[in-house]
C-alpha cells in the first residue's frame, strides 16, 4: 500500500501554474522533503497541512523560489525556475508570486500606503502611480480609510490586511500564505479567511500552509505532508478553460 492517497477530481489537463517534480530538500543529514511531486493549477484554493516538522513551510519555500531544492525541479508558469538566470528568476518571482507570512514584516516607519506601494516602487513604477495602485488595493481589503496609519497604529488583523494588500498589489497569479492567522487571536481568523476566499473568487490561486483544521477547511483542495512526503491530496480542482489555465 502506498503512502499517498489521491482523490483529487481532475478537470481538463493543462500546464500547471506551479509544479514540483520529485523535489527533495536536505539540510545536512536532515531530510525535510522527499520526492514530492505536486501540480497546482490556476483557480485553486489549496491548504497544506501536516504535523510539525512535516515539511509544510519548506514546500511553500520551494513553490516560492525562496530555496533551491536539493533534488528535482520546480516549474512556475511552465518554466523550469532554477534553470533561469538570476534576473529572469527574480522577475518571475516578482510578477507571478505573492507572499503572506505569519509575521507581518511591515516597515514601522512607513504608512500602510507606502508599505503596500513598496513592491511597485521596486518594480520601477513611479511614486504617484504606485501610491494610486496601493490606495486602490488597500480599499479592496477594507483599509482605504487607514492608508495613512503606520503599523503601530493598526490592530493585528489590520496589519495582516496590509501585508495581504502588499502581496497582491502587483496582481500575482499565485498567492502563497504561511500560517497567515498564526499571529492573530482566533476571533480575527474569520475576517482574514473571508478575505482569502474573496481573493480566490477574484481569480488568485491561493495556497495556505496551516496546522489548524478550521483554516484548512476553507480551502477546496487539501494536501497533507507526513515526514517530508506527500501523504494525501484530496478535493476538487476547478474546470480549466484556457491553455495556460488562466
């Protein structure tokens, strides 16, 4: 009997938005991921769960091109990401991927507006245009009226919303969230999870790493890791209608 249980209902086959092919990751003698193969298609809302130390965050790092795998390949938008030049890989990461972490990682000296505008400025967009887009994005997460506030003047839930706005301001196809409710009281989880559901409805592909079944339950597809291996993959994939899945 094999370790992995596969019950995902597949729709039309197409090039995945992101894919891991026999990916492994080792730190010295410690094996964190072992021979993981996974396809993520546009339009999915996926939870990644498993016991502490099962490799959840490492898997997200592989998908986000934050770490090079010890073995195997990572494909983003059909491109072998680690075969690209550093410049091409950085462009792919900046244009296609959005990151949301347990820690908000906001710059305390900047307003919410300027925290959100920062990725646009790095991309070479003018200050005026960047601030206009940042204001629109903050409004889309319900914080339009708080744009001038600094992180220290915002609640934990508001800070996470700013971090989400920063992640989506460049309209990435794939949002990667690592324990996004981990620093929040449970009373605030609902508003953040509702926001993820709304982002998914707007067309973002969302992958959430979590240890909590209440958070995982909001996803439509559920991937579980155990001892660094893919243990199960259950749920429903959306119907894909275009060649690229977008």
